[in-house]
C-alpha cells in the first residue's frame, strides 16, 4: 500500500503546484507534458514489467520500480528548467509502471480468492485518499515551502516501503516456475515501448499541439501503425514474448481487456470534465469542485469490498454486467440535470457511479487473476491495466474533440473549452447574458461528453454479453 501510495499521490499532488512551477521554470506552452510524459511512461512500460515479473519474480521488479521512481523524484526536485523537469517526470513514470502493475499482481499472489476483494479494496482506498489528500497536500507544500517538496516528500514514503518490502515480502517457491530462467525478449520490449510512445503521443498531443489532420499527427499515427506491425512480427518469433498471443486468444482475458479499455474511456468524463463543469457552470471554487468529484472515490472502494458477496453468488461476469449497466444509466442521467442546478446533484451522480464501477472493475480484475497461474499472472494483470490506460488516452482525445465541437457550434466557432473556462473565471469582464450563454455552452459540451461516456459503458456491456464467457475459469490450484 505504501508503494502504491507513491504512484497514487504523484498523480494528484502536482496539479496544485503547476502555477508555481511555471512561474519558476517557465515553459507554459509545454507544461502539460508534466502529466502526459508521466502517463506515457507508465502506460507503455506496463506490459514490459508484467512479463519481467513473471520471469524474474515480483519482488525484484517492485524494488527496482520504487528505486527508479525515487530517483526520478529527487531529479525532479533538482530540475533547472521545464525540459529537465519533463525528462525527470518520465523517469518517474518508468518506475510508476513497475509499481502499479506489480502491486496488483502481488495482491493476487498473496491472498486467496475469498480475501482478494478486501485487499484490492484497500489498494483502491489508497487511490481514494490520494485523490482527496493529494491536491490539499500539494497546496500546503507550495504555500509554506517550495514546489520542489512535492517530489521530495516521496522519498521518506518510498524508503519505508522499500524497507518493509525487503524485510517482509517473501515470494513462496512455485512449482510452475521453469527450471531454467527463460530469455527476456528485449527486442519485443523495445518494440512495445516505441509503439506505445508514438501512439499515445499522437493521442495526447493531437488537437492540442497541432490539428488532428496535420502532418505531425498523420506521421505519428502512420509510424505507430508501422511499429505495431513490427511488434507483432517480433513477438510471433520470440521464445518468451512480452505480449504473448494467449492474452488475446483466451476469451476471458481478451473480453476483460476490451471492457476495461472502455472503462478508461468513460472515466475521462468525470475526472477531466466534471471539475470544469463544477467551476464554470455551478460557480464553485477549485476545492469544492474537487469534492464533487471525490465523492466517487468514497463509494468505489466500499462497493468493491462488498462485490465478493455478489460474485460469489452469481459469478464475475454477471456482477460486472450489473455494475456497468447501472453505470450506463447513471451516466445517461447527467444530461437530465437542471441548469444550473445544485452541487449535490452531480455529487450524488458521482457517488452512485463510484458504487456501480466498484461492482464492475474489481470482479473482472480478480476473475482474470484467478484464471491464470503464477507464471502468467503478471502478464495478464499488466495487459488489463495497459488497456485501461490506453482507453483513458483515447477518451481524453475523443471527448476533448466532442466538447470543443459542441462549443464551436454553440458559440459560432469562438473558442474552445479551456478559453471559455478561463473567461468565466473573470465574471467582471462579461455581461450577465454573455456569461449565461457561455455557461450554457459548457453545460451542453459536458452533457455530450457524458453521453459519450454512456456509449463507452454500453460498449463494455456488449463485450461482457457477447464476448466474455458465461463463467470465468478459476484455477483451484493457484501455485
């Protein structure tokens, strides 16, 4: 949990320090890469670390990931300009990928099927607490110390995690481990890393740094397609491929990969667009807007912890179907909210959405982990986390385009979501009718995004109904 806290806190604590970082280092035009660079590094390394943990064991991969993450944190604290800080954030991300995937795998290794919901719920609680405490802690550090401390605070947490893991994490010997250590597919690892980097760069920067149909976007998509073909060619010939073919040939894993990819897609609506809605339409401050979103992180772990009482009776698939069907209906309810409405209304929707998604995500993760043995669990876990991260990147690009297109149609092509939100932060510069028009345009844009999220939920539902097996295979002997 301490190791996971490193990755969880890092994704939220930096958000409140961006103005101070830009004021000190400059580089406003590229500061978004503080987040994008980290996300890229985490996402593209997940499959690599998953395979390495199956090959070398979980403990060395997790320890190496924490050390790499702490190294990146210290380097970030010494950054002398924005380019250096972005580069060091990528180093952090290289460690974060090892932490996120390996911790989830270790949880499945150490705990039997009946106890996994409890430990997975505790890991979810780490993310929930970080979502609430991260921005507040970042604000305190920036206000009373210096922005560099938001990175240095990782060091004591990471050192305690390293001490506990080194002393107390003992991996039991497994009869399924091969007698001879297999070769690591480094060409495949490099190909996966390069393909993911180009594809996610195209998705993250498209429509932001350059137009979608511009030469940079087309070149990145074409390059990622060519590298994807090269990766498939390499992996088919590798003795121990980084992404084995069985990940997609087994219906259970392929269905969960697609379903959690859709989850990543729909999660963009609340995490990215709800704070803007709360501030621009409801007129809330940043802290209150964050609370509207954070209530989802309160119900999610509780629902996840109780999900075993449901899937032990009706199965993993049926529990997930109930969760995602409920989430779809809840997302469809968002556009029905009155304008401008009261803050408790979207907060209630987020509370219900967290409960629904807790029923959806955790049974699928546990179902996949329970369908494979030790030697495949790291790869299987990393594949579903990878698909969720890719879905999130696609969702950010897709729903950003949807929101900006809605604003363009409502405002006659004048401005995008960011520019409109900034204009609403200075109400004195607008007439009452102009401000009301902008707020209604933002509300319509976010409504359309939530409709898109409901469509993503419907896609996940269809995958579970028609692709996933009616009963997930569960290994009785998980050694």
